[in-house]
C-alpha cells in the first residue's frame, strides 16, 4: 500500500472515530455521566427496538430497562449501596445484562465471575471481590458447590434461572418489584471514574486477579467499537464470547447497547451453530478471538456459512495463516484486528486489513500517546536499561515490551490487589518520576509503522543462546497438514541451559509426523524447532480461548507421566522419533545430547 493510501485509510478511520465522539465525550474522567445514563438515553431514543435476542427470546430496550429497575430496587432492599460489590456467576443470557445494569443504576459494582471456575480458584475470585451477595445461575450450581465450604457463610446466595437449595429466589423477588424509572437523584455522587465492574484476568499463570473497570473505561471501549465498526441501530452484533470478559461483555455488548443496536446472545461459542445463528438472527457484526476463527475454519462446510449478512468482524489474535482463508471461505467483507487488554492503556487498530498486523501507529501518534517498545532481556525477564538507568527504545524489527504512559486519559485502573497493580507499573522509564503500564507482551514494528504481536513475556524462552517466540513457532506448526491446534512452550532438560521447545498438537486425519519435521526444518531456525512433540485430543483453554501452559510445562516430556504419544527430534536420524522411557532417561542423563 502506498504512503498516500495508508494516510487516506488512517484519516478515514480517525474521521469515523471523531464523528462518534460527542456522545461519549460527556463520559470524561470525573464527570457525572455513567453507563446507566448512556443506556437510559438509548432507551428513550427507541424504547421498542430490540436490545437483546437469544434463541426465541427478544427483549426490547424498554423491557431491559424495566427489568434492570426491578433489580435496582431489589438491591436497595438488601441495603446494597453505591460502591458495594455484588458477585455475578451466570452463563450468557439476557438476565446477565439485566442484573449488572440494574446494579449500575444505583452505583453498585458487579464482580463478573468466570463461569469456568470451580473449587479454590472460584472461592478465591469471590473472596477478593469482598462481595456480600452472589447472584448464582441455576446452571452453575454444581460449580459453586465445589467452592461453597471454602467461601463460608457470610456470602448470601440468590438464585436465578431455577431454585437452588440454600439460596433465596431472586427471580421471584424481582418479579414483585416495580419496573418504573428510578428517582432522578439515585446516582447522585457517582461519577464515571467509579467502578462499574471487576473483570478477572484469565488465570493462565496463576489465580485470577480482579481488575478495576470504571464507567469511563466502559464508555471509551464502546466509543472505540463505534469508530471501528460504525455500529448503529440497524446492526445486530453476535455475542458468543463470554459476557464475564471484556471482549464479549464490554466490546461486543457495550458497543451494541450504548449505540441503540441489538446484541444477539449465544450461551457459548459453537462452530456447528455459529452460521445458523448468524443467518437466523440477521447478524451484521460479530467479535472474534483468533482461535474462534481457526475452529470455524477447521469445521466441516455448513450450508449457512455464506448466506449471512455479516459486513464486518472485529477481534484480536487472528493469525496471519488463518486470516485470508477465513475471509475468503466465509465471505467476510471486512476484518478489523485490534490489540488491547482489559486493564491496559496500549491500543492498536488495524484499519486497513494488513494481514497479520495488529495495527499501524505513526511515529507522531506513538509520541502523543506515550506508547513505546522498549528493549527486553528475555532470559532474565526484565527491561534493559542504559548507562543512565533509563529504558531503551527498540530498533525497527526488534521485539520489545509494549508500554504505555499512564495519564488521566491513558489510565491504568489497577486491580483490587495493590501489589499486583504495582507489578504492572514501570517507573523511571525515560525520566525520573514517570510511570508506564506494562503490557507483558512482546511486539515488533516494521519500517512502515505496522506492529505485530510476537509473544507473551514468560512464553518466549531462551534456547541455544537465542530467543524463541512460541507464537511464531506455533504459527508455522499450524500450517502443517492435519494440525488443528498448536500450543508451544519451553521445558527444562537436565544439564542444558535455557529451555527446549515443546509443542502440544491436536491433529486430524492426514497428519504425518515426517511432514511436520520437513516443515519445521524448512521454515524454522535450528534453535526454534520443537525438540519434543506431544499429540493430544485437546488443548486446555480459558473461556476466551487462550491456551493454558502452566500444567503442560510442569508435566514436561516424561513418557511415564504423560499418556499422550510423545516424539523427540533426533538430530542424527533427522526425524521425530517416538519418545519412550529409555530414550527419556538417555536425554536426561546426557547420553543423548540436545
């Protein structure tokens, strides 16, 4: 693309953003305008327009507003006041939105609990929220039962969607309350900087952390979605990602309901029902996570996969090798890739369909926003500082940690845990006293100022004195015939410095281990080639399709501990050979050199 065309594309994109500014600019930091105010304005604009659709159920803006008012009155009757926290453990369904919107109307905070959790992680998430009330979906009663003893008796449980032993019936209580508008002064004293949610990190490397998420942040995300997608009342946004997370519950849902559009909800993502839902409900937009697109691409042909009315999809994590085949097979006119994090202040948007890029940010904009890529020591997992003690900017093509200057607008709202918050702040970066948010991600940029995701810090590892990007290796492996999913990580080998590469693969008919070896030999440097390969039926993922690596790293490559087929890259044989107990012992003893 020429420089003129790139400039034109960026101007068009920024123009679209600016046209949507007036509505949400009123939700500036510290203002009295909240998410509930913006939603109520959408209700007033078109009360009979569908707000939420799920299966055969349609809830208009007026109906959603009335039900939320009933929740607000229920909360007031329990003594729940502005700033108090209520935990919500519920699958995707209209009542999820009803409950948090009702709590938002009185300034209460909703802790959005991950529906995949059970046992100690679930008890931990409830505990750090300091909630005194839990709204529990009947469908998740068994999940909660695994944590009930650890949670204790101070938490009052309210059931929704069916009766639960030991819980009060919230649906019945709510039905008996008025749905009329609340008094105009009900949110007096609440401002946009106050918390709307606690949204939890995925817990891929430990217990989940509760991130503060304000009304202002919700509004700015909805603004971004407005600019990216030009969403309006005539659109229908398909939401199959979990509502407890910022992707589904803020970007997709928020972008729809704060703009008077319709959110079409699915209980969860289903490759077999995705296109059927999109056609049935006249979906025009959807939000993806990269692996969602891979699952659809790997699925058998569906009769509805090109009968849809989708004009655009938006999301993050779409790998380059999936992008074009996905767009071509399913006839998606426009794909907008973005980069961001629930709690972060570093954002990129790929507004000109540059395959594989997370977006372009001209140097001037980088400077104005305070976004930098700084040199990073992968082995010691720390930023590199120069002779004066300050960080160093990366060169073109060099991977470094992305950081964003913390300001009143470029905010970092932190976690409920102050120590966890401080770990995400980098201080004295370019001058004494400055502070930057640490993304924990390694990115690189090219000479045209396009940026590319490289890896998570902690995922990239050192082997043979070189940095190995798990993301880039996984991308190569995913191109091999028969490979459906690839999860790459580093494992420890006795007597060897660094960590050796290991790939856990989900494969289908047509996979050939010899072909895999030929492909990695041709496309990867010797130090990047996975030394070990594990073939499994599935890879454990989070609710937002992120691969869990902690347990896989702990299990290593011991065939006595792993039932899945294992292979070892034998340099002398020039092939992947089955890894049995004898060969494992020879590797660990140094008899077989790696």
